C-alpha cells in the first residue's frame, strides 16, 4: 500500500481545532481527555454550522460522511471527527465497556473515545 502525505493548510488546522473543542477535547493533540456519546451528540450542532467550511477545505476522501448526512447523531458526529483526524495523521479510538443496569437486569454497553 502506498502512503501519500498531503499538505495541511492553516484553515484545516483551525477547523480541526474548533471541531475538537466542540467535542470537549483540549485540541487535536489531547490524548488524556476521554469523552462519551453525550459529548459527541452535543458536537453535532457545531458540525452542522461548519459543514460547508469542512466540505470546501478537506479532500473528498475525508468528507464522505458529512456530505451524506444532515442530522448529526452521536455516531455520525464521531465518524466525521474520525475522518478529519485521519487527514491529519491522528486517530480517534473507541473503547467499549459494560455497566450493570438494575432496571434492565443486564449489562449495558458504554462507549468511551479518546484521541491518539
């Protein structure tokens, strides 16, 4: 497989920083903060506002999800962040955990996300 590194513009860096802060990260290089799906759902509002800027400043391969969706739930917002991070050579990692729910009398899946 061949690796191609493209030039990253200043506008792309600013957009990524804004989006990361919308997800409650301190920035694109923050590896300590761990978020859940609630924070991702809140960031969907910001992604809706920045949709046109992201589409115009990022290549097609990194904007596939944001072009095809209008309403951002938590999973879609995380996919958009994951695609933007890949453009910059960074990663969004998910960790699945379980918590017992007394009402359902079974384990409930809880997802946590952090940047690498």
